[in-house]
C-alpha cells in the first residue's frame, strides 16, 4: 500500500501500538542513539520512537523499520515472503511462452500495472517545498550524533539522488553524510556504488555534479534506496511496485536537473565539485558493530533546504547487532530471493543472512541438489551476483533441512562436511567496511558445502568419531586459552570455540597444531578462535566477533592426519583465526577499529532521565556488556 507521506505512516504505527512518543527533551547528540540502542535490543525490535522535544523545530523518528511487523507495515504486506511470491509470479508470467493472441492479450493488464508503477514528474511544487530555506543551515535540523568517537553528527537515512551526465539515468542510494559546516557535508559513496560512477563521469567532463537528498516521505523510498538493484533499474520503479502506486516527483528549486519525491519531509539540494579537494570524513560507528575509519570523500555543498510544514526528521543508528538495519537487510533477503532464483541460481530454494553476520559476512543458501558439484556451481553464481560479491562466508545446504533452525542446520551441515574436501577458499572484492582484509576492499572468501554428498564427492576414509575433549584439559595444557565453548559438541555439532590471548607471532597456528595432535580432539571438524576478551560461551557475540575479524583465505589452517585409534581412517580439522590482527603479531599493516560502545556520561544521563521517557521498565545500556572488550577509548585500536 502507498502512504501519502511519512505522517500517515507514523499514524499507522501508533494505531498498531508500534510507536512511543517521547515528550521529554532528549539531546540529538548521543542520547537519542543510546535510548534507541536500548529499545532496539529489548526483544523483537522494541517500538518505533518519536522524539518530540529535540531542541529544534522538528521531531525525530527512530527505529521505524526495527521489527518484522514494522518492516511489513512499511512495505504494505502481511509477510515479507508475500513480496517474494509476487515477484516470482511476475517473472513466470513474463517469461512464459506466448503462443497465441489470447496469451498476449492476457499480458495487457500486467503491462498496465507496470506503467502505473513508473515514477512521474509533476509540474509545480510539492509538499516537500512548502518551506524554502535559500540560506541553508543544517544546524536547524536535529541531526544525530550516534556514537562517542564519530567524526560529528551524521545524516543516517538520506535518500540520495544523482544522475549519469551522459545518459540522464537516475540513481537513488543511501550513503551517510557527515556534517562539517552549516552548508557542507561529506558524501560517503564507496567506489563500487553507482553514485561514485556518476561522480567519475562528471570529473571527466569537468562539471559540477547536482545532488539532492530526500528525508522522509513514504517509507518505501528509504528501503528502495538500500536495495541492491541493477544499475539500469530505477529505484522508484521498485518503490512504485512495493506501494502499488507511482512515485510522484518534483524538480528541485536550485538543482532543477534532479527530481525528488513530492511527499518527502525534507529535501537538501546541492552539488559536488569533482575538481575540489576531498574531505577527511569519519570515523563512524557502522553496521558491522565496529567504527569505520576516516578516509577521503567528496564534499557536498548545500544550496537549499526545503521541507513540509509539519516535517519529521527520520534517522537510524547502526552498531553492534541487532539493530534496525537488520530488518532492512531481511527485507532485501526475501525480496531478492526470487530474482536470484529466476535469473542466476535456479536451484536455490531459500536464503538466510543471520544477524551475527551483519549482511555480507555470513550467508546461508539452500539448494535443490541433483548432481555432484552443484553446490560449487551455486557458489560461483552467487559470488558473481551484484552485491553478493562482497559475501565472506557462504554456507550451502540442501532441501533436506530447514536453514532457519540453526541448531538442526549445523548438525546437518557438519554431518555432511569433510573439512579437507568440502571447504573452498577464494578471494575477490570485499565491502570496504571489512576491516579484516589485508588490503582495503579485497580479501578472502570461504564456502562451506554442507550438502549431502554423492558418491563422487565422498571420501570413504574420512573419520567420524565422538571427541572426548574437556575444558579442563584445554585450560590446563594451554593457559592462554581464557574461555572454552564445548556446547556445540553436546548438540552433535563437531565444532568448538576458543578464546585465546595471543602473545607471539604464529601463536594461533602453533596452538591449532598442538590441539589437533591430541587423541581427544579426533572427530572435531572445526575450531573457531576468538579474541581473549570475547566470551566463547556467548555464541551470538562470539560469532559476530569471529565473522568480522576473519579473512578466511588468510586465516585458515587445515590439520590432516591418520587417526590415532584407527590407522585406516583420515581425520581433518579446520582452524579459523577470528582474533584481532596486529602489526606485531600478524604482520597486519592496516589500522584496526574498535567496537562501538556508548560513553559513560551518556549512559549516566539516559539512566537518570529514563523514568520520564514513558518507555516502561528500566533497560540498562547494551554497551555495558562490551566495555571489557574494547581496546582504549579511541575509534582506532592503539
């Protein structure tokens, strides 16, 4: 369904019991983010929050997409899989043979629907231009500062519009914007993004690049800006499809080359000059749960700000999962399953991105398997599919187990897994936010083939045994092991997690060699090593830290030997080093970021005003759990 504007969406959230209005003054600098972090981690995403007293003329809407229910409300569906089925139906109808005139006539209503979804530019001004500020000052907006070591306040839900100067094709994306001056921000578009390509084209022409930023409006706009669409597909066509109504656009006032949604709450107009010096932007507490470190990005000069008379400023925070962005990612997972299946990986049945993997780090795919090597065929197709090229760890299972029951999935995958033959390593482009890569944006990948094997894929000499390992044995022999997680062994999952305090170069490799020399470890197929500050027994946190800190190709070590109890059998155990990497111990030459936690002053301020917020029982800061996992107080680990 289409919302007339963001205000109608807010009313729908409130009517559904999904929104809390906060009338107490809350500072946009750190306090709004801290409160939102507590609520988003309170179970099932908590509620959407409308901060009505921000010290500015505008309220702030937070956590609006932060649950499955609210994400479905934003997209106008009962369940996210409804969109998957609708897209799959469209693909089948469009690709079906058209043998006669009747078949072709049946397509006419569908073609009419396509036309009704296409964006349209209307004449005159839109509601987004009811108030025009030609002497723009971003300080008039309640732009939030999310985390204590952020470079400053950031606009975090900007729907950014650019055009190719040669073809005129539009791109709508979402890239954070750090505010430096009243009319100056950074424009944080990565080199893989379409807007960055537009920037390159303007640089070749030596021309200024017009840009416009929309905030608010129908919630489908913000989602569509995050969607991994092909370059030649207009994001507002996707928004029109989702809302079943075309997006009405109006021309900007000072940048008339750019059209923006008429119903947006705010429009920030301006330009980027490709010939101008870049600006040092960041740090920023990012969706990985770590700070993304400063780098050089283009300057965005604001030429006008326009807004509705009753505008609400939308924002979000990202950080240690789970956060609101997990549900934006879940929507993408469901919506783009059908196109992947219909165009790239016909054997795919389902896909899941666990929250601990923060999108690209961990993806689980389920396929229908008909022949030997089919998992590898799917692996190669997925790593070549758009933003799936950034995937670090890909786990492939088959149709014989559900992939969202993680315990049963792990049991099934490890039952079918031979670490010596069923784990594949590659390298390629990675998300520039991946701090584990030895080189920015380029690193290792790993695929775990957990499918049932055909005879051609089976090694009859593989040992399957029940390990006899104990925590006492490990900690007695190796004092550097600070925590042990053997819970998975008790669930018939032959994998353990060890927290280790590294003290010398090659420490993890030597430790893995020594551990796998023990008869008691035979039968374990994988050992995950994490930092000594991480509690190995806290499985979700340990996996989140592990996935972030691992470059699979660089940080893997396979032990293979004959069994000490049955010489006719071969045993293999894969060790994966998910610890922090340093120059001294690992010859790692890049800066390593800290994880994101709130500062003590902000935690104390929110504690003191909690009772006046109307948010129910007191919730302690989630950051308290992680205070002993940080290294110093800065964004970069010293």
